[in-house]
C-alpha cells in the first residue's frame, strides 16, 4: 500500500513537471501547436514512440530530425505536443517579418536567421549558440538542410551545422526519426511562379484525408557526444555522423516494409542524390 502511494505521488510529480515544461511556452505558440495537431489528425494518423526524459525537460536541448517532405514539420510539431514539449525553430527573417504570421512567430520565441543583411555567418552562429544555451525549450533542426533527394528517401549526407551548434552550446542532442509525412503532400517545386506549381501540392494535400497516411515519429535516446573535443579538427563531422546514423537506425524500424524505395510515389521529388547513411543491404 505504501509503495503504491509513493509510486502514485511520483507519477503525479512527473506529470506536473511535464505540464509545467509545456505550459511555460508562450500562449500564442501553444495555440498554434494545438491547431497544428488538429490539422495533422485530419490529414492522417499519427503514431509516436519514444520520449524525452524528464531530466532533460526545461533545459537547453537540440532535437535533430530527418527531412522527408513539406508536411513533416507539422507532423513533428504535433508529435512534440503529444509528448508535452513545444520546440522552437530557426526561421528566416523574411518569415518572421511577414504580416500577421510573422508577429505570431516572433511572439512564439523562434530564433531568427538573417541572410544577406551584412551579418556574418560567425555572428549568426554565435547568436544561435547563445540563444540555445540560454533556452528552456528544445530547438528543432534538420541536419540535412533540405528534403532528401535520395531515391529511397533515406537521409542525405547533410551538413555539420547542427552538430557544431550542439557542441558549442554543450547541449544534449535528441535524434528523431520520422516516416509517412511524405505521403501527405507532394514535394512540388523549388520555386513557385504560378498556379501550375501549386496544383500538385493542392491535389495531393486534398486527398490525404481520404488516403489517411500513417505518420510515424520516434524520439530516440540522446546521442552521446561527451567524448568529443569541440576544439579538435574533424570533431563536428564525427558528431554529425553519430547524429545521422542514430536517426537512420531509428528510421529502419519505422519502414521495415519499405526498406528500398517508398511505396508512395511522388513524381515531383528530385532523386538525384545518394544517402551515405543507407543501411547496408538496403537498396
């Protein structure tokens, strides 16, 4: 009886900590996340596995995810809300300056990235590092930098920016693997110059609620970078490799029945790259 009471109090305490961690975020961002989750529920079926340990909540944290489609950011946001966290993103200044939406995003606390304004890459990196180190909510990034062009939609080579950011800020990295969001909306085009560029996205998006794709998101264990010295040449690349391989390992389980190429064919997505992380024997 006593042990049951202790366990109950512990569980209540953990739920209280999780709730406080989520509700510390601005109300406007909580509202946007709630709306996003409803949109994702309409577009398909979301399944979330894994979690983020309570000891990491309320502290600086970097979440690194694979990039598979234009809809996957919304799926990731819904998955994060489901486990009780409200991550921030690094957004272009133009988006943050947009009417109405920009104001809401600025009030939500997202990190600003301005290119072509005279600000050097070093200054931007320093600002991002300081902001991440001082944050009490996770920062969600895509190490690949773009939606994968690999024919099998395995993660691309990517860049070391996320790894360098984690090493400089000294924060844990949570790998997130996702699958299924690519089925909701087509890749589309690099630039939109007319209605013809929007139609493929609109058609695929409008049929998604009927097709009901399964969106799978898995939160993995933190990537151990503790043995790496940020000052040693080659360290960012070694850290990047660990992050990408961990993301890929989590992806294997999510797509067991699609080990080579996705069943869902998107005729608009480029397939002119090769993934260096693709598991041996796949493809």
